[in-house]
């Protein structure tokens, strides 16, 4: 006798949960975020996740490149020196111990923050030594002169490589123009003069301030009880320098429009359009701008991708970004194009953006954008490591603890009129900065669409 149930299950590859699933309706997120502040002043977010025997710890210090008050490169060098030996272990011993424990250590420097993360098995036999090594690495670096010389060379090589990358160079030029004389104005975070001038005494002074417990936002996700998480966070917080917090950044200068052309050899050119967008991520209108950004330049069916790639074959990809910074953010469009079509593609992007700001998205476009964003969020929440990174970002943005659980409700309330109104209030093409990086060649008219 034929088993109809077995046949039905085979259609879904054995995934019985896929049967009857409404692909247009996601289950609500129920992530229980617990928050507290340690005695040393560290803010903590914790999610107990018992599915895997793993713990993820993310430390986000307000120790980004904007804190380089004297030598551009000091913040990056301080971070990169943390795993070059501590007062207890050499760099080789640190690496060997982490490998033996199966623990993963990562670090990252950005404009506003320096981030360090640890991923470890949750069994005490592994977690406790991993955590002790991680804490020692962050709190008691040796800052040896021999290691500093090596790290300086690596940083200078990395900065030079970034400066040769057309898209990264375009971003740097836009930041230099928009944030002239402001700490945001050096997005790569280092100069040759700044890196060369840094001494080990500079590193120690910066570390004692910027890596203070009160200048830290910590996130813990994983196979721990609340009391275990509290003990873990207390251990890290107490081991760090104490009593310093980064001051708020100065207000960004008034925006001015510009068209910047950077001559650089290559087979293609990078195009960038940037608009100032002084809307913090926890502003009530920010979600509407996120939806607008997704409709414009995320995925093959986005407006810019359809027009530049599918209809005209100008580029392999065009992408939009929102950069909500503490003192003033940006909206940007990036693409690569043949050098002969730089000016034509710039004009086309401006036209498409102006029409979109004036008209707003359709209801159908908004629904697609919602589902893309909701699906991505669900994938992030389902992965402990990504959830920890996400919570760290949300904490930095000043989002409420129930942000994830109320996300669907907030985005589903937004209408095309809401999105259009938010764009018209916060995006002004009169202050656009256009940057192109590539070879100077004679410009040609754009190919006709759909040819």
C-alpha cells in the first residue's frame, strides 16, 4: 500500500515543518534580551541560548579611529597590538592556547568603535581558560617595540592597498569633503605620518583610556545561565582599566555639494553618490529610510539594479547604503562602470533617485523590501554569533531592548506615503557629493535601454 505521508514528506526533503508554511508571513521574533550595567560601568546585553554548547562574547569599545586625537593610526595600532603578546603570554603562546582550546578570536576597527569577539565551547573546562586568555589579551597587552614595528608595516601596506581600491578611494574622498576638519574626515583611520609617529607610550596611554570598562558595551549570547553570564561579564569588566568614557563627537560641518574626480588607472571606474543624512538609527523615521534604501539598491529587482544592469548592462552591481553615525550619517549609492559611461551613469542615478524621492515606492516594492529585511533578520537571530554582533550594533545605536521583538510590527505599519515623506524630509539632492575614481577617457552617451 502506498504511503501518502511518506510521498508528501519526500517533496519537502523530509522538512515536515515546511508543509502549510505561509511564505508571506514570518513567525514573530521572541528573543529575550537581559540587560544590566556592571559595577565598573560596562553596559551588558545577554541572551541565553541553550541550543548549542557555545558562548559568544562581543566587546565593543568606543575606541574607533575618531578617537585618534594626535596621531591618525593610533586607534588601529592599539587594537592590532592586543594579540601581539600580553604581560603574561607571548603572541605565539596566545595563538597556540587559542588553537588548543578551539576558541576563535576576532577583532575589527571602525570609525566609532573597536570590536573584539570570542567564540568558545561552553563547558567550563574550555570556557574558563579561553575567557582568562581573552581577558588577559584585552586588559594587559605588552606593547613590545619589536611587535609595533611589524604591525606598523602591515597597517601601512593595508592602507596603501585600500587607497588603490577604486570604491574605497571614492568613499575616502567623499568623507574628506563632507567631514572636513571633523574626526570622521579620515575614514581609513591612518596616515603615514601618524602611524610612523606612534610610540609604545602612546599605545599604553590610549589603551588606559579607550579600553576602560566604562567605555565598553558588552554582549554575551549562548549556553549560560544569567548568574554565569553575570560572573563572566564581571570578570572582564573588573580586569580592564577603569574610569574613562569617550566624549560625544562635535557636530559635523554644514554640507556642501561637490563633484570629485580622482584619476586612477584601471579597466573600470567606481561611481559614488553620497547625501548627508543626519538621522540617528534610533530615530522613529529611520526604519522608513531603511525600507527606501532596500527598494532602491538591494537585490536584482531593486530600481537601480533593474535600470543600470538589466535594462542597460552598465554594471554588474549597484548598491545603496545607510551609515547612521553618532554625529551625522550618510546615504550612499555605489557602482562600477566602464570609464566611458561615468558621467552618463552619474546623471542616470541622480534622475532615478530624484524620481524616487518625489514619488516614493509602490506598495508592491515595499512588501518585497519588508520580506527581504525580515528574512535577513530571522537568519541573523537564528545564528548565535550573528545575533551577538547584531545586539552589539543595536546597543551602539541606542535601540531599546525589545527592538528585535517589535521589528516586524514597526515595519509593517509603514506605508509608501511614510517612506516618501521620510525621504523628502531627510534626503536633499542639493547637497549631493558625486565621486568617480578611474581613468580619464572621452565620455559616451549611455546605451539605450532594453537593447
